[in-house]
C-alpha cells in the first residue's frame, strides 16, 4: 500500500474517503501520521496474532482482561482528542459531543477507525426492533472484519477483548456513567460477524454469565430484551 504526503489542512472535509486523504507520512522520520497529527504504526495480522498469543503465554487467562483495559485506556485518550475535533469541526467551537446527536457522534468517531483497518460496525441505536434493549440502556454493536478476530480465526472463543474495552470506554465517556461491554459472538468462533453488547455494568455481568454458560448471542439478547 502506498501512502502519499498531503500538504495543507483538511478544512472543509468531514469525512475521509481515501487513505490519501487520511494518512500523512514523513519519510525523513519514517513516520505515519493520522489526519489530526496523531502518530500511527502500520502492522499486519501476524503482529496482532503474536501480540495476543504472546500476552496469553505470559499471563494466562487474564490476558483478555489486560487487552480489555488497554482498549478502555485507548478510548479515554481517543475521546478527549475526538471531542476537541468535533467541537471545532461541527460545534462552532462551542458545542461539545454531549450536545450533539449520539448516533451521529458515534458514527463520526468510528469512521476513521474503519479507514485504519479496524472493520465496519453497525449500531442498534435508533433501530425500532431493538427498543426493549435500548430502554434498558443496552446497545448492540455488530462488527465486520475485526482485525483481531481475522488474525485468530480458529480460536473457537471470543477474542476481541480490545474492541470490547474500547466500546466500554467510549460509551462510558459519552454516557458519563460506567458502561461495560462483552462480546457475545465472534468471527473467531465461526460466526460471520462479531457482536458486542454495551450497557450498565450490572446487566453486563448477567450477560457474561449466560454467555459463559453457552448461551448464543440471540439467547443472551432475548433474556435481556
Ligand atoms: Zn470478535
């Protein structure tokens, strides 16, 4: 993949449809930067696979929790940057993300991650057939092409702990209340998409219990809905 250096700013752009609009490179430093100046690194599936297996080898079963916490910390840092960007780009330098439509905010936050290779998502926010779940503060996220699950395709169990932590952190930041997230279905278990449930921690504990007992994603959602 070739990444071009783009001179000048991106004022006027709200979305970035081509990698050339999103990434900048500095050949003298050997560095890649995202459109807002944050430094990035390009890695392949073997790196992600090695990272997860290496951590699991070192600390065993708690490796999932560690990746989850990494995702949460990433979310906190990312949302602070994101809120700044949104305030200037859409809020006339006055409105914060909490004063904007939640679904719009979430979609705008995720879009750059799709360009970076983290996959495409679908949220149940605003879906009519999920009103019962939404009334309890629960959101279902469907994720296609999870970078983690694709690198560990035959794991036979949910592996996208970093994503779950990321979603937990982002929803906690936006809702200003602690939100948990569990992956109730994963591509690495043979499913076509990964499915996550985000919501109040107490309900997440129940969902996690049922999931560990062998309940499918639909069974977990039916019990909660
Ligand atoms: Zn997954």
